[in-house]
């Protein structure tokens, strides 16, 4: 009997660039998560069309009619998640700050991706801020969501070099390519139980990419069972 996959909802507000990467990863028969719902707070979100073309059910809970009543908006959203039997949430450009109550209810079951190597540059305009700061490495982070914005425990990170000729657009494109690698991997780990939140910290049951700037390593398909092992440590005198 085939093992049941974790049912995932991807929450979006726009085009859903990372949604596309998750859709591609979930096509693999061994991927441990099923994209069972794509939910947006905007009816005009381009990602809804992308999800529909991939045969994924979609839903819209417009946030604007709720005004400042965030709890009522989240209750309406929760009803859609319950209807779909969702067990994990992946935020992919969802431009709403969630209440502590909603986040607590999904503790250890809601992931987000942020375009910086947290805790550096939380919030918006990360690429411009990285260039202004003169850092030599920039990147992205997948983390479990906690009530503090961009403060959740880290599941996976990837780093890219900041080149002398970079502008914001060039750096953003380089980081986005890594987002598309590590988000499917991190979601797979969470769905399979290889990444768990224990006492406020992430416990990973996957081989580490020792000595590499990115985890997972290049060529990794996003499946926990296909992690590329760390290179062997050279023996003395070799």
C-alpha cells in the first residue's frame, strides 16, 4: 500500500515563483508532499492560474473586505484549509502578517522562505540592503514560522557570492535560483519528518553538506533520500 503523502497548502499573494518550483518537485512520485491547495488573499494573483494549469485546487479568501480584522480573515482562511485536509502550509510570497494565534496553531507545520541569510536582513528590500551593507555573501533561508517576522528556526539556507558588478536585479536573480532549490528540499524534509521543530529548534535527520556553501548540494532533487553526501575527509599525508 502506497504511503500517504502530507497534504500541503501553498499560500500566495502574487505570481508564486517558488510555487512553480514546488509544483515541479511534487511531480516526482517519491516526493513526500502533495500540493492539495493553493490559496491566495488576492483574486488576481497570477499563481492561481499556474496552480490551475497544474491541476491543483485553488481558493481565494480576499483579505481586503476584512479590513483590520485579521482574526476574522484567518478564520475564513482556516475554514478553507480544514476543508482541504491540510497538514502543512508553505508560504510563497504571501504578503500578510499572520496573528500569533494562527501561527501558534500551525507551529512546526508552517514554512516560509526569505531572501536573505537570516538573521541578516529580515523584512523587505533585502537585496538592496545587502548591496548597501557591502556583504560578500547573500542568499536565502527556509524556516518554520513563528510569531516574530522572519525569526523562525532555520531549516535550510543557501549562499551566493555578491559580485562587484551586481545591481539589485542581478543579485535577486542569483538568490532566486537558490530559493527554487532549497524550498522543495525543506518542504520534503518537513513532510517526511526529517525536519522537526523540537523545543524551539529544528532537528534535521538528513546528511549535512559539510564544507559547502549550500545545503542541499548542487544536483539534489529535493528529496530527503537523495541528499548528496558530504565529501570524504582526506587522510593525513594523502
